[in-house]
C-alpha cells in the first residue's frame, strides 16, 4: 500500500503539525507501508497569495507517481486537503482559523467590514465545504477541532488523538523544583500568562523551551516584573533534553488560547506530571480535569499563580495528580490511529 501524506507549510517554520506528519510517516513505515510526504509552501503575505497557495493544491496530481498508483492520500491541515485523489482521507489538524473562530479576536487580521477580507473568507469557507466533503473518511485531531468543523461547516469528523512524537522517552521521573512549559513563543500560546503568574507565586521557578516571535518580549516582561531570576528561557532543545525537562519538573504549565490539541498536555501526562491550564484553552481541556489530574484556572495571572504555588508547596499533590494524568492518556496510541487512517493495521 503506497501512501502520501499531504501537509502545507510556511517555509522555515516548524511546529506541532510538522512533528505530527513526521511521526505519522515513521509509524506507517514501521508497519510495512510505503510512505512519503508531499508539501507545498503556504503564504499569508496577502489575500491573493493566500488563495494562490490554497488553489495550488488543486493542480497537484498525486493519483500516480512514476507510473505507479498511489493507494491513499492522507491530508492534514488547510489547505492540503484541497488535493485531489480518489481515496483521500483527512486527519484534520486545523482549518484557516482566522476566517472562523479567531475572526474578531486579536489573533486574526480578517475584518468583515473590509470587502476584500469578506470575499477571501467566503472563498476559503467554500473551498473547505467542497474539498473536505470529498474525503472518504474524515477525522480530527481533537474534539475541539471536530466541533469547529461541525459548527462552521456542518461536517462530522471522528476524533483521533495523535500520540506525542517523543514516544517512549516520556516516562515518570522526579518531582523537581521547577514548572516546565514548551512550544512556539507566539501570542496565541500565552506564555506571558506564566511569566505574569510568577509574580503571584513567590519562589516558584519556571523553564520555558522554545523559540518564536515573542521571545524577546517575554524576557523583557520577566525583567519588568522582577521575576527574571526565576525563569529560564532554554530556547530550542533537542528531544533528549525535552524529555529530561518533562521528567524532572514539578508540574507543566500549558494554557494557550483555544488550542486545537496541544502535544504538551499529553507529553506532560505521559511523564505523570500535573498540567496547569486555563478554562478557555480548548483541546487541552479534553484531558485536564480540575483537581483530578491538574488545575483548570481562569486565564489570569493571579489564578494561575495560585495553582502553581499550590503544586510547588506540595510534591505529594503533584505526584497524586500526575499519576491520574498518566492513566488519562494511556489510550492515545499509534495502533488506533494507523488502523483508522488506513483501514488496517499492517500492509
């Protein structure tokens, strides 16, 4: 069985979607499937460039490669699912959220009062309705992503949670003296909420792994609040160091705005660490239950600070919540994902 995985990508940007595609390809190959990836660059530089990036997928012929048929195409995020194939399966990471749920928030620059924006948004929604309806099977990486698809497009997707890329390196460890978080340092991830929470949690230390456009602003904010000596910006770290930081922390903070899914949550729970999140963090809430395996707070520095301070002062509580979290994610496995996407476990 020959499988192509389709994924759009902004050049030089790498995040959870790229990690998901890499992991999926490796897992398919380990089960005997012949698999490769196809990606096209995606641009948000202008409305015409956005539409051109999307429509380029309609010109791609992946029915056969070098005279050999491609049996299955697995499309992922917008606009890769515009690709044509008689056996197209979609495992939806996310649509162009800027024209859906993010429209009207600080995380989208689309304005319906601007005619060009209104036309572009409607074209994107029309593309989605048509091309997602073409899929033989439609899955979403979270109930949050599936819910948006149902709400905005009237399409039903089965939830298929992706396991984290770090795999067996994620295991329980000591409950150290720091709170850990990781991800792209971008506005929607709300790492500033952690920095500001430290001002309400005396003595709590934090380690932040990742790079992104907000890196310098976060460091300045920590200095302004007088907490710079209690937060370490680790920058990019390799997989071994990432797993080590998870294993050695007291708890994990992860409170993005309305996240699609969030590997960090599952990675933390695989390491038996409680997760501190916010009540509006989307897909994270499919796993975190307040007082059972973590803390769900109002998205305010004071509330997050209280939760962090409680865990910092009680390692037994952190261990108890973390052990429940490890059980919570036990069913998130690659076997289930591969069987669903391909219709069988092995080629």
